[in-house]
C-alpha cells in the first residue's frame, strides 16, 4: 500500500509539473529550459507509471520497468540539475546542445554498465546531481522561492543518497520513501522554477 501511494504521488506530481511548466514555456524566451524541465519531470512520472502498471513477472514487463527507472535516475534527474545550473548562470543552450548532453548521459551510463562500475557510477552521478542542483538553486533563486527550492534539493538528496537505488549510506534503502522524496522534490523545485521564470 505504501509503494502504491508513493508511485501515485510521483506520477501525479511529475505529470502535473511537466504540464504546468510546458504550458508556461510557450510565452517565455527561456523555452528550451522549460521544455527540458518538463521532459525530465515526465520521465519521473513514466517511471512511476511503469511501477504501477507493469506488475507481471514476465521478462518483458520487468525489462521495460527497469528501462523507465533508469531513464528517470540516469537522465531525468541529471537533466533537472542541468536546467538549474543553466538557469542559475543565465545560460541559454540550444536544443541541439541539450540533445547532445542527453546522449552523453546515455553513453556514460552504458560505459559504466559495460565496465562493471555501474554502482560507483550511479553513486557518483547521484552525488553530482545533488551538488549541481544545490549550486543552481543558490545562484538562481532568492527569497522565499530559494527556500522552497532548497527544501526540494534536500528532499532529493535524502531520497538519492539514503533511500535510492544506489545509496551512499547502506541500510536505509527503501523504494517507497525514495519515490515520496522524488515527488516532493519535483513539486518544490518545479514550483520554484516556474515562479522564478514568470514574466513580470
């Protein structure tokens, strides 16, 4: 029951933030940042949807569920941190640049998997994602919005480094708590990003 609630929370929060930010981006100059945040939030929602619907024990459903989980962990979360960095330092990257960075993340994942350093890569990526997000939040936000974004960053760090699939501290791994942390993170950071980029 706890796992069901966690996945429903992540599905609703990821999908809701993706829709809100995507719709807002239509009237803003920072369109690529909004598209990438929305796409990354959608990857989190798809991972939750996979957990909710791909429940059979066959090899194909399990493979697809793992694929969606990996997409969220190894691409979606680092992309949100990259958006925070770009937003914080006022950088406008082209769609081609974002596409190359996404392909680079896929290539790094495959390289780590084939080199038998998958766990080390996952832990390093989780730590770097949290640090990059923190740097982007401190640089790009101020006031109450920064407080919301920092709370979201702490939620992500707790989920990734304690409860996630590759925690830095063993003994606390819990999938439901990990997904609740992701749901809180995407709502708080998505709301902060949306508020900070609203036209005056």
